[in-house]
C-alpha cells in the first residue's frame, strides 16, 4: 500500500482526535462560565462537532470496506476509530445530561474532573500524531503511560465526587442528575485509555 493511502487512515485518526479535543475544550469553556439560558445554543454547537466526527468516522469505514491492504489490521483500525469517536460522543452526553436534568449550577468537582479529561484528550492527540511512526517511535509508550495515569486520576476524582454527592446532598433529583454527569465524564477518560490500549496492542503485534 502506498504511503498516500496509509496516510488517509492516520490523518483520519488525527482529525477525529482533534475534534474530540475541541469538544472537551468547548465543554470546559461553557461549564466554567455556565449560563443555563444558553444550553440549547450550546447543545447545537457541540452536536455539530460530534456530527463532524461521525462524518470522519464514516469516511474511514467506507474506505476500509473497499481496501484490499491496510497499514494495520482492520479490527485495530475499527477499534481505534470507534474509541476516538466515543470520546466525542461522551463529551456531548455530558452536555445532554446537564440539559435534560435542567442543572442550574455546576459543581466544582465536575470541573476538576473535566480538567483531567482535557489533559487526557490532549495526550490522545499527541499519541495519535505520533502513531504513524509506531514501529520506531520512542514517544508512544510515554504517552500511553501518561494517559493511564490521567485515567486513574479521573477515577479518584470520580469516586470522591460520588461519595460527596451521596453524603452531602439531600435533594434526590440533584443526586440522580449528577450521578449521570459524573459517570459520563468518567467515560470520557475511559475512552482515552481505550485509545491508548489499542495503540499499545498494535505496537505489541508489530514488534
């Protein structure tokens, strides 16, 4: 397969990772200066980002269906594309849960968790950018370790936030709303780790 044909897959991964990064930064921007009155407008904007990511994923699957030879195994291409897209999807799901539950104020621990998610997403972008050189790269393993560490940090904040929610909040509806929001924030971090896992598997297979 030509380098140009190989580049399509790697460029698609990078473009989708960048859209995931854009989604998480948008989420942080709007939740930091939170205005419930603008949620419908914000929902439309993050959905546009998610839709663009879906289009990129469909372009990849369409190309893959017609390809005879691929730069890495087909299942790895599909898995990597799926997990990068999951990050964008889960970022949108956070917004959806905030909107559906009519949240009026943002809890500080959600912003702390989101900071970790953003750091994770930035590292995913760096990982995917380095991925085309996975057979020789010395940086991939460092990125994988950083993503795993960040995901563990997100887990710790998630556990602490859920504990505080159930011990400090008396409103049942608020508890139910924030349980969902925290869970989808944690899923964002999980999606980052899954991307790193796929990359690690590809490196192992080709060592």
